[in-house]
C-alpha cells in the first residue's frame, strides 16, 4: 500500500444522455508495484482541504514498467470530491492511497465460462478481470447495463477485448441492447444454457448485485460480487463500509468491512 502523490496525465470528461457526468483519469507514479483485478485506490485532488476525505475508485486499467506505473480510473461526477477530481489538469497532483482490497478468485473460473455483469460505473472494476480471464483463455461473456449508452462505462474497450457476440447490453432508454435491467438478459442466458458450467463476476449498485445473487443461486451458479460502499479511510479504521455477512449466530449475520475483507465477496455469503 502506497500513500503518495500521483501525477495527472489526462483527465477527460463526458456526459451521457441520462444527464450523468463521468471522468476518465490517467495517473502515473515513478514506482512499480502489482495491481490486482478488483482492487481500488483512495483518491483526492492534491492541495485542497474541503472535502477532507478521499474517494474510493476501482482500478480500470494499469500498465507497469520497471520504473513507472500508469493507471486509469473511470468515475461518476457526483459530489464535491469527484467535482474536485474533474477539475484537475495534466501535471497536477492527486493524493493516492492504494492498492487496497482483495481480488477475484480466478482459479474458480477454470473449466467454466466467466459471465461478467456490470452496472453503470461498476463496470471499471471488471475490465482488468476480463483482461486476465482472456489471457488465461477462459471463455468470457459480458452483460453491461446502465441508464443510457453513455452510462455503459468502458463499453468500447470491452467490445474490443471480448469476442464478438459475447457483449450484451441493457439500457433503461433502449439506446443500446435491450430495454430494461441488465439482469433480465442475464437470466435469459442462464435459462438457455443450463448445461454450460459458468461462474458470475459482478459489480454495480446494491440492488443489481442482490438480484444477481438471487439469480445465481436459482441456477446454481457460483457468483463473486464486488461491492460498492461509501468509505472514509479505505483500510479498516473508520468502519464506514460494513456489510452484513451470513454467520451461524443468533442474528444470522456478522459485519465485515468492504475495504479490507472485500470488496469482492461470494454471493452466497452476503446477507442482503
């Protein structure tokens, strides 16, 4: 884990038809350390005092050499923290704490088709995973959903990476793929291919993940879910990201921290 100042290389902004605004941020460090699929960093525009806390963001892509590390994030511009990040220019500094969190169990995908389910700004947490799965020659399929086509974060990169015909979209306005929630084409696909061994990897808003966990259980498909949670520190001190996990006790669950115990959990262990 590094606590340092990264340098901004690029920071591109866009707006979807839904009205949501996004940033695509490239950073670099004169350092070299591994970043695993699913891990995240805590970021904040350097030199500002308000807001005080950094914002948690999943690594989208990374490139490592012996002398330098370059990495990329896609973020939705919502409040003061992300608005400040949207204003940083090339050459400026960004407070960086990372890499943080665990990673996906890729060994569990061997002998199965990997089915990725991405919701909105949760999609970036799955791109490095997709790269690794394809490098391992594991069949990979993506279901990606959002309010409009412009909300399907990283769509063009996923389409270039994943085999043609294996990217399925769903948008609420019908601008890409089927109209409606991404879990609908996901369930249809599971219904149509009951004999094909699969594993699901998903990241997105909690309601989507809850539905993915339900669908996975119904079709006896193992699922790993990367949770999105508000974080104050990112390394287990503030306990602001606690999530209920099933446990044999009177309450039926205990709490774990998304930042240190996750963000990746097995779907059948979560107490939604």
